[in-house]
């Protein structure tokens, strides 16, 4: 592994370390996601750790890979629009099925909507960093052994996704939970590599995050706070999606961008 491929791995790991450190400082250290009243803290965490580092910085790393390292955008989840139109509804439906099958404490649509919105920006960053950036770079770095490329990328991305949760607040920062989330990451990896679509993977992965948040709120006795629509959460999620799309079309794949063929 030399040249551009080795540099892509280093850029991916550097991004993951910066994002994980920011997550601990802005979330895990002060238990941001475990406090429904921490609106300002959640907003700061969403903007700095997830939008600036997890989305924008990740987009810049991807742009570098697609241009300097001549990587295929689709293998990092950036395929044609028709692919997203097909797989996003399927990814969302599959994620909600996982949510219901996972023994969720609440099937209240308002609770699900609020929780889905709360973790949406985080899920965007998780998929961008762990799968689009890390898994994409690992896959390309070992593509000379085709049989190994996808399994290696899936395992590394899933383990880093699990370890990243040590930077979060309880109950996500325990060794048993990190191990469990690494296994869950393999499910997200399957969706990512089967669809090769970033947006479908986010739709699916966010439903898994929703289940975790609803369980955590239920354990803390805070679930009632989510039984009315939380407009700040909805607005933050929508704004996050708009920013992701903007980064896609202006940074990752700007107008006139020609995907590489190798």
C-alpha cells in the first residue's frame, strides 16, 4: 500500500480521530444526548463535530480521493441520483423494520420522529466518516485482492464505528456496548456495500440509532419529553440534510466533475 492509496488511509484515520475527539469534548464529556433539555449543547455538537468535521471535512477528504487518487465515487456511496431514488425508501423501510423488531420501548410515531431527527445529523457523520471515507479508502487500498477488499473494509469501518462510541455518553461508552455496536456496524456495512449509496445507508443506519436513543431515554425516564413534536430537532435534521446535499454537489461532486473510471 503506497502512494495515493496509503495517503488516503492516513487522511481517513486522521479524520476519524479528529471527529472522535470532537465528539467526546462536545457530547460524551457533558452527556449531551442524554439530556432532552440540552438544546444549545446539542446544536453546538451537531454543528462542530458532525457538520463541520463529519460532513464538510469528510467531503473535502473524499474530493481529494476522487481527484488526486483517482477513486470511483460510487464505491464511496456517491452514485447516480436514480440509485438514491431507488434505495433510499428501501433503506428507510428496512431500518424501521429493524427498529420494531428490536423491541423498541415506544411505537409512538411522534417519539420515533423526534428521536430519528435527534440522531440524524450524527448518523450522517457516522456514515460519511466510517463508511464513505474509511471503508471506501480501505476497499480501494486492497482492491488488488478483490475477494478481501469488501470484507476488510466492512470489518475496519464497523470496528472504528464501535470504538468511536467510547467518546459518547452513557450507555454507549461501555466495552459491551462498543462491541455490540461494532456488530451492528456490520449490518450497516452490508447495506452500504449492497446499495453503494450514501443516502440509503444513512436512512437505514439512522433508524438503528433511533432505537438506541429511544432505549436510552426510556432507561433515564425521559421518554415523555419526546411525546410532543420537537421542532428544533426537526429543523436541525432538515438543515443537516440540506448541508449534506450542498457538500455533495459543491465539494464532493461539483458541476463539471468527471468521475474516474478506475
